[in-house]
C-alpha cells in the first residue's frame, strides 16, 4: 500500500513517518486500547482524550465508523 502522511494532529497519536493507511489504523487502535478510550458499555464508541478530540473535530465521543471517516481527513 502507498505510504500516507498523517497531519500534525494525527501524527501526535500514530507517529509522524509516512505509512500505509492500514498501519495508521493499527497504531490508532493501539493508542485507543493503551489509554482505555474504548467505551466500556458500548465497545463501538471511542471516547476522545485531548489528542483525539482534535482529530474528531472537537467531539468527545464518536463511533468506530465515524472515527474512520474523521481520520481520513487527517491523511495526505
């Protein structure tokens, strides 16, 4: 897959080196799990910390599917 460059906001979470979209997603999920940001009652919801809130457009919680759409806007 073609390496993509994350935006500065996304790079703060997944790293700043160009990488395939699949690796960006993998790194994002590793960050979410490491920081316990997956909602405990509804596993499809992601609760944002300060870094993710920037990526999520200021939202404090998004669904997994909405997250994918929002992250796409931070990849070049």
